[in-house]
């Protein structure tokens, strides 16, 4: 048996998808993390949605505010605690949205695992 590696193996790409589940139910994946990051940076679900890459939340090319709000509520129901909070008096005077402490911790944990996976993929 030869100890040389077949050259085709050098052409392979490693792909990994990361998501969190609780009791078998989806809590957070790539699209949800991008949404939370956008909310953290923009202070608004609407502005976060505008900054999302196409199809970040699945098959939808441009998810609606209603879809995003429903997604966030579903996550909160599954974990039993709020991850976002509505704020009054946002920059435009219409209010906004911010992450709760738990929401920030959830996003930080996701991004930590994402970085670790990138390091593994670069091996």
C-alpha cells in the first residue's frame, strides 16, 4: 500500500454547518446569528434585515420584518427567555430593538464556535 496521498484529496474542501439546538429544536444557526449581529450593530430589526446577505435566513431572498420577528419569538419560546428587547426613542424616533444579555451571550457563543470551526477548516 502506498503512503503517498492521492492528489484529488488536495482539491477537497471542508464544509461545516453550525447550529445550536435545545431539546431537538433549532435555536440558532448562521442566518439567526447574522440577524442577531445586525440587531446588535444597527439597533433595529429592519436595518439588520437590510444588511443580511441574500438567503441568510433560508430560502427567502429578503425576509420580512414579520418573518424575522416571528423567528426571534420562536427562539425565545424554545429557550424560555427573551433574547431581544424593544426600545423606545431609537435614532429615528420610532424605537428600535436591542439584544438582551442572554441574546448577546448566545451570539458570542455562536461566534466563538464559528471561529473555532474556521480554524479547524484551515488545518
